[in-house]
C-alpha cells in the first residue's frame, strides 16, 4: 500500500490500531512492516505497540490527552490528579494523565505525553462518566467526588487522622464547596477500607461539607 492510499483510509481515524488494517490480502506482518517504515520516516507516530497516530502535518482530528489515555489502556477512566486539575479542585496544571483501571498498574510514555494507570479492584471501578472533548471525541473521566476518593485511596499511606491540614497544605484542595458529601461517602464505602472511610470523613469535616 502506498502512503497516500493509507492516509486516505485513516485520515479521519483519531487513533490507528494496526489490527484494523489487517485483512486476508494484508497479513499482519506486512502491515507491521509498512507501519514501521512510515514511523521511521516520521509520517506516523507510535504511541505503543500496534497503536499509532498520523504526524502533525497530516492529522485532521484534534486529539485530547484524556481521549488518548482511554485508548491506550483499558478499561480505564481518567481520575486522580489529572481529573482533580480538570475540575479545578487543585490549582496545579497537571501534565501527566493519571487514570484508574481494573487491570494491572501501568505507565506509558510517548510523544503525546506520559500516561499513568493505577489499579483498583473491580468492585471499585465505577463513578465515572463520558464527556465530549476536542474533535467531538468522548472519553471516560471520574466524577469530581470519585476523583477525590480515588486520590485519597491511592495515597492512603500519606494521610493521618491528626493532620487534616494536609488537604490544603500538601495537596492544596480548593473549590470544594460543590462536592456532594453523600457521594464521597458512598464511593469511599465500595473500597471496604476503614482507614479510607475515616480519611473521607476527615476530608468532609475539614471542608465543612454536608
């Protein structure tokens, strides 16, 4: 296949999966060899094995980091620091995309950025919603309350009952007035962790959430 023909085929694909190019007339190895040649020439960008995007000059679809994060490793949804920053619950501009998955913990780095996936048990893999981003591409992201609980749970060893100031000191939570207390308690409960329940209640008390 010529690159011009390939580009016509995938020009409106946000992400290119090599498996979608395989056909009876195009066995997997031939497709992989072609993609590798185009990667080396700079025409496509490899995000991970078998996953590519067109180079900037040829790409027509606007991609967001959360969308790419969902595509690279799933099932997963954006959460933790990235989601907290997305909702304005922390002041920092978060560069690395942090996600939650029911699969094993994973970290991927490529030309699009760094993508970190933290494992939670299947029972706790909930509390996310679909949002439309740039290019009308949808992605899954934790609700504000679930992002808080995911963050507390995956950082439990750093929280102590006698140091509520850590929420505003070390982690600089802000704009918490719209968080719904009962949702935070409900999400904390699904992790079945006594310490998480205590830390969640401490969080609510510190920010006077009812």
